[in-house]
C-alpha cells in the first residue's frame, strides 16, 4: 500500500472517531510517526487537501460498498432496493458523516473557501455520476441521461436531508417508512411514470 493511501486511511479512522478538526498535517504526523515535511510533500495544499482527500476516499469507499452489495443480490428488484437504500439511508449506517458535511458546508459558507467548495463539488458530482452508471448498468438505458442526473441529484439531496433530520429528531426517524416511499418513487421514475 502506498504511503499516501495509508495516511488517508489512518486519517479517515480519526475523522470518523473524532471529527474533521483532527485531520491536520501536524496530528497525522504524530499519529503516523512521519515527518511533517514528508506529509506536506503528499498534500501540497496542506490540511485542506488532506481533509478533502480523506473525504473523497470515504465517498469512493461508500459507493464501492453500494456496488458490491448490489452485485451480491440476485435479481433486478433487489439490486434496485440496495441502490436506493445505499444512496438515501446513509445516515443509518454512517451517522458521523453528517457532522463532517455540515462542517464542510460551514467552511464554505463562513470562510468562502473555494478549494473546499471545488473539492466537495467534485465529490457530489462523483456520487451522481456513479448513480447514473449503476442505474444504466442495471438495464434502465431508456431513461434520458439528463433525467438520470436530475434524479441522482434528488436522491443525494434526500440523503442530506435525512442526515440533517436525524440530528434534529434525535435519530427518531422512521427509516423503514421513508425507504419504502423512496423505493416506490424511484421505481415509478424508472418505469417512466415520473420524467
């Protein structure tokens, strides 16, 4: 495993355990035993690049897990259920991810941080592009690409809202009921009732 990837994996564990404020070059140098100058060679934009590399890696890992889960189930309906659940109910499996994204949105809003905004935009675009590819690979090629993009954005937005509501409502959300509604809505979209 490459050194940079090892650093990112260690930083991800720290972030999920302690939050984004613990993702700094200095703290990762202490955690890994590597020299700060050596870490700066890997992350030219410093702490911000380290943080966004970690978040990007976490997003790629999350999408990979969804794809692997889809691959394991035998039929199209179960594959679709797995996709919808993975994309919209992430709060249930990864409740700590909410704090991470809220912290990032705050940095963008309060500090007008263009680097973080650009990197977060790339991550969201990745989620949406992967959603469209998965749906097309499942045999729904008849849906116009722009409609798939719009629906991918919709599901990503729903995921963010579910994350936020889970905080506000102290995790008293009826995830199963929300999932059933989203499942039905998505199936209606895919068969062409909503376009």
